[in-house]
């Protein structure tokens, strides 16, 4: 009689899949860091209405938010090599660069960074706009430059406002990295597909996958909640 659930296979598969958790975490953390940098730059360009770059950044944000992440991953994975090949053959640029040696992880990282940059630019822009405009005027009155005002006064406050959204975005990113196996990255999902195909036990391996993502996301959520609580406590003590 066929079993509904092969517990033995699930338990054997779990540690093999778990070994690839660092790949998932690495891509998520690196993409988040790069995404924040891209998002901050994009937000500032749009806030200060920089000529040419302002409309281009608005177009970038609109495109990313209006297309599926899966499509963006494919566009980067197939598009970047094609662009590089075109530049090499038609213009003689990047002739010493062999795109065949680029790891799929690089394309995954680039895809997620660009995706996060667009979404986080809106988060960061809203956070900056939430800071009282009077603080800009006060900083100007004491002789601070626009850059000093942004770095020393505005961004620290904006970061506090944006922290909950940044945390939620990071948790979503950890889960969304399950898509990277489609371009050959062996992460949690990639290994699960391999093991599932080997034993024709997809149900069991995907239960194992869910039992990895679920606790990881809970841990991240708890850690971020603790960080946010400490920041709020520090703010209250500073005010008092």
C-alpha cells in the first residue's frame, strides 16, 4: 500500500537540503545591502529631481514594480550575456571578459538587487519625507551643507521610520530566493528539486523545504522585532 507521506525519506532529505541554507541567506543579505544602496540613490535622485536621472529612475521603478520578479531574473540571466557579447563583437569593448565564467549566483544577486532597489527606493523616499521639514531649515541655519544634513540628521531618523518595512522586505526576499534555482543556482529549492526527482518524492522534500523556510523567517522576524524595540527604547530615553 502506498504511503501518503514517506517520513523516512523526508528525514533523510532534510539535512541534505539544509546544507544549502547558507546560499539562500548569502544571496538574501547581499541583495538587501545592494538593494538599500540602490534604493537610497534612487530615492535621493527622485527627491532632488535630478535632471535626466530623475525621469530615468522613475521609469526604472515603474518597470520593476510592474513586472514579475521571475521575468526580471530571466531578463538579467539572458540579457546581460547578450549585451556583453554585442559590445565585444560590435564595439570591441570588454574583450578580455568571458561571460561564460560568470556564476549563476551573480545573475541572481544582480536580479534581486535591482528588484529590491526599486521597491526600497519608495520605502526610503517615504521615510525621508516623513521627517519634519523644519529640521532641514534648522540644519541650514547652523551652517550644515545639504549632504551633512542628510547624513547626520535626516537619514538616521528616516532609517528608524523605514525599519519595519525593511525587515518585512528582507523576510520576503529570503522566501523569494526560492526562484533562483530556475537559472541553475543550487540553493534550498535547487537541492530539493534534485532530491525530489531522484526519489520521486516531491511532496516529502517540499515539506522539508517549508520546515526550513518557516523557522528561519520566524527567527529573522523575532530578531528584527528586538532590534526595533531597542531602537524605540533608545529614542524614548533620548527624548526624556
